[in-house]
C-alpha cells in the first residue's frame, strides 16, 4: 500500500518521499489511519520498525486540523525514556514537517543539560513537545509550559520508561493532562507494568501487532561465539580487523568497561570511543556524531546510552557482555538491520554465561549454534557456582527481593548473600585486572539504577 492511501496530505507525502521511504512499514500502515481517526493505539512494534513515523506523521496531519488561531498550545506530548531518543524523535518530527504550509514548533526537552535554554525555547509555546518525564515535570514546575491542552499523548518505548524507574513521573504527568485525549502506546514488549498501564490508559484501542516473523523481522544474522571472558577484547579486535567492519556498536555492562575496552582498542590502533550515561550531554552527542559520521569505528556503550539510537548503516552489534534480559537482547540487536538493511548481531558467550544466554534464546524463541573462532577457543569449561538466591532473570530486585536476600543471609550466615555492586565500583577481581569482569554469573542482580531525568 502506498503512503498516498493512508490519508496523509501532500506535504507529508512529499516529506516521506524526500526521505526515500518507498512504502509504509507494517506498523505505519496499521497505525497511521487509526491515529488519524482519533483512536487510541496499542502498538507492539519492534525497534527499527518505523514506529516514530507511525505516530509522527498522523500527529502532524492532525495538528493541521486541530491548530486553533492565537498562541501556540501543546497539541501533542511524546514521552520517551532517554535523551538520545527524545532528540531523535524531535528531529524526525521536524524532518516530516518541513513542507507543511504552517510552521510547526517542536520542542525536544531532556535532562542532563541546563534547563534555561529549554525554558527560553518554550516561550511562545510549542505545538509538539517531546520529553523525558523528569525534565518535563521540572519544566512544568517552573511554569515553562502547560499540559492542559494536550490532545494526544504518546508513550514511546513504554517498557523502557518503566525499566528506568519513571513510573512515578508518569503518574504525575497523567494527572496534569486533560481527561479527554487520545493515547498512543508503543512498546517492544508488554511486561505486566506496561499491560496495566495500557488497560488504565487506553480506551478501546486499535491493537497493532507487528509479528516478529522472518517476513517482517529486520534482516539480522544472529551469532553466538564462545570465548573466555579475559579474551573478549582480543577477539573483538580480531573480528573487527578480519571482517573489516566499518562500524561496530559494542554493548558492555558498565561505564568502567566502556572506557576500559575503548582504551585497549585505541592502544591497538582502532578508533574507539565510550558512550555511557555519566558522560556530559555534550560528550555523548559528540561521541554519537563521530560514530555516525564514521570518524569513530567502534562505539562501546552501555544499554542506557544506546537505547533508541538510530544509526543508519550500522553493520554489526556485539554483545561483549550479555544483556540482562531477553527484552534488552531484542533492543540491542535492533540497533542493526534497521529499515530493511541487513546486519549482524554477535553475542560473546562463556561457560559462566551459557545458561543465561540459553534463557535469552528460549524467551526470544531462537536457537543459535555456538561458534568458536580459531585461536580463541575457550578453555574455561566449568561455570562458576551460581550465587545464593541468584537466578538469571530479566528482572531487577525489588524491595521484597532485597529483604528476602537479607533475611536469608541472616538466617544462614554461612551462605552470604551476594553483595550488591555499587554503581561505578568494580567487583572484586577474580579475572586478570586487564579485562573488565563479566558481571552476569557473579552479579545477577544489580541494584536499581538511579532514575534518569
Ligand atoms: P524507527 O523504528 O522509528 O526508529 O525507524 C527506524 C528507521 O526506519 C529510521 O531510520 C527511519 O528513518 C526509517 N524508516 C521509517 N519508516 C520508513 C519507511 N516507510 N521506509 C523506509 N525507512 C523507514
């Protein structure tokens, strides 16, 4: 079905043509007419499926009809979990709006940078606000904007909004919105928290489910390579060089590891840089811009930093450390193979993370042959013992879990509960100090990450 049949006006069709979109993706074909009708939408769409345009295009179309004369009022509010995603969605809106007959003002606001320029930018109002929840509330508290005119609320990557601890902020924001409004919820997965939000929020929603089947799944070759943890950096370097990869996004578990592995690769002559949540916003933007421009060949990133990134022509994603949950695996590998391009996703698996990877495979209904690279065959055959109360779940400990672990430790002092890792601190080393430690087998449960604003 061509874009012309979806009910979008000519300037929007021209904008998608200018971006060389030939036809709508399945999520666009299903969601755009529903949003234009004013229906609520519940979309389970994988990352890279074109979901941003699935809400941005019809919202711009609605704006043309909705926009009253007089001062600008916020007509649509889009909430997304990370700064990078917010910035990216803001850019997409602007690109799609470029041929519209009236200028559309899109404000993209997120934490980690000074609030003042954002307050200034909101003077005179905005038509569309894209925001991380914490910064949005800060701006409301500063009377920089009012949400009382929002006609459509979009929750993008709703599962990750909960993962990152934004539940309280979401509730506060919902209380500030008009009761009568359209709600669009996009999520790659629907864990219980998202399901209950969906049933509380959505009225008679149009369900859009884009099945992850070979026909619609991005063209991603998934591979699992067995390697001992201390040899991962060397193997990574070997793979980059022998395959001559032009750009590689490498996921590691900690901020420390991003820096450390980047440093080692740089010493080996590869242009590598780190991307993690504790870098300043300027440094993050720069790292990303350099990677996108091909100035940096290897980007070492934590999940938080890499969430939602849209990097055109990213051929390879490497799970240097395995993701915590099967859901994170889906998100990570979705960074490559976007919008019809092919890509490769490689996971490093060791004796200690073998069981965890099996769980990821099971939940994602995949089964990958284990490969070994000559010269890097693993020698560590036995998995380290599972820690007390461990379990390789895709879930962080809640207060009850922590309490239970504490009680168990008190009742049985001979089996100490695993000490939680302090953010930013390295675990005690039992592998050579030169390699970042593999976190999963030893620390299956990291403490909750501090909320990002
Ligand atoms: P998203 O899932 O929204 O992050 O989009 C993933 C990528 O697909 C982005 O680079 C979009 O520009 C691109 N894209 C979105 N819609 C289409 C389309 N209909 N045809 C080709 N590419 C698209």
